[in-house]
């Protein structure tokens, strides 16, 4: 069966977005990119100041409330609907709940051919990228570097600590059917 969805999971500043852009360049067919950052940006600002939404702590911790979870579920279902309608999709996500997050995606993507990709990066390198980016709370990358992978099962893993996004994308693309 042909791969319909590529799910990239990794902590903040691990290199998922760079790999996504490179995948779009190296894969022969057009692939749409959808990312959790875009979901958060699409929400009203009030969602970042409410216990029901999503909160980013000064130490890099992230907490999500029930309204965020509802909107996130709708986003997952919408992403799956696009894939079922024939679009090839690359998902850039951060599995804050580890295996439970993957299970939610598995339910939404049921019946679709999915390539599960773990994007790893040492917490030190990710923290340096986080500082250079300037758009993340310090500590987020280090806090997420390992926790997002707990209990998650992958088809392929890449490590951006010492490997460029393009090479990681080529490794992933080699697994796409």
C-alpha cells in the first residue's frame, strides 16, 4: 500500500520542521505539511491565557486543557480527512503524552497507510537551537527531548544532533512507499 501520511514526532527544536520542508523537496509527489505549531497559532489568543487552552510555563513546561484537547481532536480528524480525500500529508507534532498521543493519532488515521517517524536530538543541541530561535520558552526543548518518545513505536528514527535535515529527509523518504 502507498504511504498516505508521514507523522514526525519529536521535541521542540528537534528539527521536525526542517525535515518536513526537505521531505517536500525530495519526495516526487506533492505533500501537504500540517503542524501542531500551526494549530496553536490558529487558535484565539485567549486559548493561551485560559486553563481550558494551552499554557507555556516560564520553565518550558506545557499544559493543555479540555478545550485545547477538543480542538486538537478536530484537527487530527481534519488531517485524516484530507488524507482520505487523496492528499499526502506530513504531520509535524510533539507527543506531549508519549504513547497516548500516538494512540490518538492511530485512531484518527485508522485505515490509512502511515509512516511513523521519531525525530531525536540531544537535549543540549535542541536547547541551543531553542535559544537561537528566540520564540520558545527556555527549557522546553530539554524537557521534551526524551519524554515525547516514551512508549512510542516508530517505523524509522532519525537523529538531528549531528545529521542535517536533508539527510534525515532522505532516510525517511527511502521508507515511503
